[in-house]
């Protein structure tokens, strides 16, 4: 018998909400340009 369990990377959505997106966005955009 197989038992399926769901696994998520971050069970606590509060961690996602606590990210300061204004400070994260510029380096992410710069990295995207380097990858492209």
C-alpha cells in the first residue's frame, strides 16, 4: 500500500509574507538580466 503525503518547501506562509520585497527586487532583476 502506498501512502501519499504532500510536502511543501515552507509550511509557514508567514515566512513568505515577512520578506522585504522592495529590498529584494533590485538584485533579483539584476540577476535575471545576467541569466538572460
